[in-house]
C-alpha cells in the first residue's frame, strides 16, 4: 500500500470536477423529485434522500478504490471482467424486471444494475489486452479479439432489453483509434451512420441509387490510375446491401415505438402527447428556461411532473428549466473540462494500460453525456441512458465513480511508476 | 506497439476535436431551444401548467308551498383505500383497530374488513371501495379512524365527494319533482327538475390554477375568474300535507284493488295551483312506486266523466235542457249497428237529461247528443274545441299527453263517433286535462291553467312569480254552470256517487268507468279491463279544491265501477283535507312558529349573501336545513340525534374561522 506516499498526487482537478457534478446533480434531483409530502431530507421514500445516501456511500467507495494498489487493477482486470460477464449472464436466471427490462438484481431493499459496472470492467479488460506486449492493434486478428472483448458484454446487455446501455460500447472505438486502429474504422463508422440515417430519411432505393452514382463517378474520375473494378464493385454492393438491410431491420425487426422515436427525430412525424411526449416535454422545459432559468425548485414543468423520468434520464431538462442557458452551458462546460482533463492525463501516462483505460473513461463519459443531452434536447432519438454523476440512481453513480476513480488511482501511480 | 509521435498527437487532437465539436453541437441546440424557439416553448409551458378549473354551481332547491324541501343537493362521500401506499409497519399496527372501528360503524364483522384490506394489499389494489354514500359527519368519523387519519399518502385514505340530489320528503311526489338521470349525472329530464333545469342549475364558474406538483394545483389569482352563480330555488305549488294524503289514499286503493296504476291530482279551484300529484305504478313484486307521471302524460278514453262535457255543450247551445226526456228503454239499444248498454239491468226507462247524468246512462247520452247534433256534429265538436280540450294545456313539465277530439272528416270519424263521444269514448284526454275542465265548472266557468310553480327565487330575491293564468274567462253562461254544478252535486247525493255522500260535508263530481284494451273483443270478454275514475270538487257549495282520481285496470274480481274504486279515494282526500280538521287551531300555532323560524331563516340567507361570516341561530330549525345552512357557510357540522335543533355548540352571532366544527344537538 502506498496510500500515504501518493496522497498528494491524486489529481485534484478531476476530484473537484467530480464533486461539482455530483453536487449539482443532487440539487437538481432534489428539485425534480421534491414533493410537499416528504417529511424531511432523510425521508428515504424520496429519491433525493436516497441519492444523498448513495453519494455518501460513494465517498467510502472512493476511499477503498484509492487505497488499493494500482497493480491490483491491471492484475485482476481479467477476473473483474469475467465476474462482470457472469453477473450480466446471471440476469437471465435471477434478474428482476423493472420497467420492462430485466436489468436488475433486487437484493432486499436495494437494486443493482450490473450493466452500470460492466463498463468499468470492460475498460479494464480492453486496456489490459491492448497494452499486452503481444498485441498489435494494426493486425486484423488482434483487432478482432479487441472487438470481441467489447462485443460480449454488449451482446449480453442488448436482449435485456437495454439497447441504450449496449450502444455505449461503441465509445471504445476512440481508445482503439488512439492505439493505432486504422482511421478507416472511424470513417466506416461515420459512413455507416450516414447510410443508416440516409436510408431512414430517403428510403433504401434512393440511397442505393446515390451510392451507385457516386462510386461510378469516383471510379470514372480515377480510371486513369486503373482502379480495381472488383474493389469498387464490392464497396458499392456492400453499401447497397447495408442500406437494404437497414431498411428491412427497421421495418420488420424494430418495434413500432423504436420506429416512432427515429421518425420523430428525423422530422418525419410530429406529435406532442404520444410517442414523442418525453422529448417534447423536456424541450418545453428547457426552452422555457431562457437565459438564467426560473431558479432552483421554481420550474413549473419540473414541478408539474410533465417530463417523465425527470430525476433519472431527463435530469438535464431540470437544469435547462431552472438554471437556464447559462446553467446548462455550465454543466456542458464541466463535462468538457472533465473529459479534456482525463484525455490530457491519459496522454501523459507512462503505462499503456493506464492510457488506454483513461481514453476509455473519457470516451464512455463523453458518449453518455452526448447521447443523454442529445436525447433530452431532441438531437437524438430516445435512448435510455443516464447522465453521468447527475442522474438519480445508485448503480449508475457508483458505476461512474468506480470508472473514474480507478483512473485517478492509476494516474496517481504515474509519478513514481517508471 | 510504437507509433510515430506526430501521428499520435494528430490522433489526440482528432479525438478531442471531435468531442469538442459534439459539445458545440449541443450548445448550439441549447441556444436554439432556449432562444430561437424559446417563446414558443414558454407559451407551451404556460399552457401546460395552468388549467381553467370549473367550479360547479350549487343547484337550487325545490320547495313545497310552505317552504318544506322537496329536493336539495347534499355532498356524499365515497371512501376508498390505497393499499399500496401504506407502509408495512403502519399497516400491521393499524389494521386491527381500523377494522374494529369500521365494524362498529357499519355493522359488518371486523374480520370482514381485515380480510378485505389484507386481500387488497396482496393484490396491490390502490382503489379499494370501503364505504359509499356517507354524509358529512360519517365521513369525518371515518377520516379520524386509525390508519386513515394518517392521510392519503401514508394512510391510503381516499375520499371522493360527490353531490347527490336528496328528496327529504321521500318518494312522495317523486315523479312530479323529478330525478337526476341515472346514466348522465347532472342531467335532469323529468318533472319540475327537468322543467326548471335551467333556472335550478345556475352557471358554472372558472378559476385559473397552476400545477405545482403531482396532482396539486394552486390558484393563480386571489379571486375566481368567473364566479359561479348558484341555481335559483323553485317554489312549487305542492302542499306537503295534501300530497301525503293523496299519496296514501291512492296507495291504499291501488293495493286493495290490485290495480295496475293510478294517479291523483288535487288543484286549487281559484288559482289552478296543483296541490298534490300522486302517480303510482305497480312494480314487478307487486308494490307501488312513483313510476311514471300518468297524471300529466297518459291520455286515454275518459268514459263517463266526459258526459259532463257533453251535457255542458248541449245545455249551453240550448239544444236540450236538463228536463229534456230521453228514453233509455231496457238498458240495451242498438245504434248504427252497435250495441249500447247501461249498467243497470232493466234500464232506467224514460228519464230527464239531468237524471241521465246522475245515473250515468250511456244510452241516454248517446240518444240525447245524437238526436241534437246528428245533422251538424261539427257544432258539437267545435264547442268542445273552443274550450281548448283538443289541445295540450302547455304546462311546463315535459311529456304532456295529447288529447284527441275528432271531428267530421277525420279518419276516426264515423256515424258512431258522435254518440260514442257523448259517453266518453272515441275521445282521449289526460287526467290533468279533464280536471282542468271540472275545475272550470267549480270556478263558475273561469278556466284557469294548472300551475306547478309559484315562484322562482334567488336567496330572498324574487326572480319570477307565476300568477294564475286564465285560459277561458267563461266557458259557459252562469245558468249552464249552475245547472251542471247542481247535477254534479246530485250525483253524490243520489246518483252513481251516492256511496260518497256524507251528511256533514258536501262534494260534487262524476264517476267514470271506461273499458280499456278492448280492441281484441274476445280477449277483452275473457279478461275485461277498465279504467275507473272520479272527477269533482269540494265543498260543493263553495268549491275550494278540485280533484281527479284515475285508476287503471283494477282487479275486476274486486270491482271496477268508478263509484267503488276511485270514489272512495276522492272522498278520503276531500275529507282529510277539510272535514278531519279539528287540527285547525293547532295549525294556526304551528304557522306562528314557522313564521318566526322562516323569518330567521331568511335573514340568514340575506347575511350569507352579504358575506357576513357569522354563525346564525339555527335553534328550532329542521336538522337537515341547519346542516346545509351551516355547511354552506363553510363550517363543519357534527350532528347528534334526530329532529330539530335543540342547541348549537357555537352560539349565534359569533364568527369563528371557516372550517370550524359546530356540534348540533337535535331532538
């Protein structure tokens, strides 16, 4: 144990940002869930009181994480990963269904959501694998193995069903890119997303037609260099196939509610009381906030219980309504600072394990932040994932606390670890 | 896995830059929502969080002529239980005492309630019905029981108030007063409630409220945007005592004669005020209840009571006089191919026209009228129509039956029509329409419109007063009227109505016995059905009230003649109203007391109107009135005992806060 020796080396900026986010989060949860029936701050039937308890316990958690030797995380990463996979698989046997998803273990009065902890475990496993001296990320074989590490937990989470939490694993593309994954993968990702959206908006036939025209044009332009016909043909066919399969999956595999969510964001449907209700109400709440907001606990939309899941996934709408544009911008800034700070720290790590892990932490937090705020402001379809450190929920808070503070611990070791 | 240094930096910038771009995207979106579309969203938010609440107006009361309540709105409570919201320890601790208390109050065993609650909890029932239709004081009692006293969130106590229309006089005159439609609350179609629905219901108010948390709304302004206007009170002409007499007299006779249904109307001769309307029909189990408004709605062949109309026409047009002799032969003649019979075996032989009415001879009337009018039947029917007997009177209540008086050229006219009309067939009228004619005879020829409503009031202010409406200033010459009055009096003295005769009390009227449902002659022969009636007035010399009694389908085994079936009802009503009156002295006293109470009562309302929040003196008032008066003033009333108020816990003149409890001891 080198606790005493490294105590001053913990990154106080990250800790401060963490504390600010959690505190701001709690005040917003209080405002969103406060009801005049409550008997006081410690009325544990109220979400804000429970969250206060989770926050206090997370401090205990932090002390434990920081007290452990940094080598523990690297050495036990595979075991932690396996335990995490078992806990995810175990849901299919012992899990409890809450709000339509079997994502929870109910143990006495507490409920635990293993997918919130699996992110940290996967980040550790990925970092361990990528930092292995045998691994070369420019080799397709190793890339495949790295993807497998990510795919297993994601595939265990999807059928719960919790596609939102599974989507988060896409964030790992950033650390992999940093570690040498070819740029093509990122491009491929963007291109697939563009094709996906394009297909939904214009339909598979038009998109295919456009793809064929574009490939033909590029091919003709480059014909002097004698490009390989088969390569162009394969790309074109793959794009067309992708477009049609998206169309097929969207119309035949997705449920109507999923289709509706996409269609609303894409502007193909509008409604205010039905499917798009959540987002609509949350936009109303944010929009009515203006520059400075209505003030803490003064939000009429928040108080009126118009926004569903307001203290969990939609907590940012409370920020928008009660703290206004400046308040929301402040929260966005806090997240941006935190993420940049993590990236900066990750980049100066001497151990590759710590660096990959750091990038993973930044990517996961960023992805959560972006998807969540995107959903609340109507940029994104409704994907049920929490806002890190902000949203109500013990599992979520602890999952992110563990994720972040393992990195803080790894970073602290950086100074004497050579 | 070494990578070139520059490449790494590029990758870092690329990742960080990408993230920064996304963050910027969010900031732009925020700007768009909060400023570009901010106004739209602020408007939507305001629309979302404020709502116009309807404040229901209090429905007015329906009063009898002496101010007794016939219909009034009172709050009733339904108690439900949310078995999920209660915490385990509270549930365990309180479930037994709560069940015991409920058992004490409602009489069911405590174990019944315990089972009920436990089952509800295991089934996660959040809306278990515990009790319904509780009055205010009962509701307060339940609210204070263990567990329930913890309130809606911790005790699972749900109370749902609703306004119920109560009839303090019970089922009496229910059809006339009218009922709330069972399927559409707040909708009144029938009776006085239906006729004066607009005046009674008042106007709803509005209040703008803002949602402050789940299920909680706070008024935006101090005052209501639109104050509700309470409905007006309707003061009917109904006299509670007469109604009671009529109801029970009819009920007794219907029961004795196992009749299908019947009705009674009592009308004040000079004013046309309807003092009582009883309508009783047989239910499936044989008991009688206020079923339909037969008195107003049922138009049928009147039979012999119409002979008076025929005789009045003939006398007035001087085609015969009361002494004109007619040969009724042996009580059986054939006219235009149809048999006409009289009820007396062997017949009456040669009799005068007046005597023909006294004994109610069908043959006599058929021959008299046919003889006088067969060449010009229109002369006869025109006279009848000139009194408006072929038209609805046009009363305020819905569903008045249409009378039928045929004339030459009509589809139902035949050579038989005129002689049939003479003794009350081939025409159709409602009891109220016949009574209107008899009332005109009693009123020396002045035909007045039957009236159900005296006035409409808002607190003490008179909104409308309904004066007597004269339909026909003089339906016939005084001479004719005198003659008819004389004959009607004689009917009771020595004619078909002689069984009614009483030495110390004079009545005048005409019996009627009409066949009904006779279109299938063979079926009728097997099971003859009659409508028995009696129309008349009393006292005969100086008529005060007219009255008609109609009973449909009495059991023929017991009797069916008007004199036997309906006559006694008429007599009982007449005697109860007038001759059984050693009460008179007492009535004077009661009136004196009532006047004082009424004066007080009215002054309270005046005070209420001026919003002076002082407790009124309710001593001596009927318990129900006192409760509604005090509750309307915003106090909570606890009642002990029955009857009139003996004393009140907060004396008159004090002004405690709204919501203060006042205990009333009744005796």
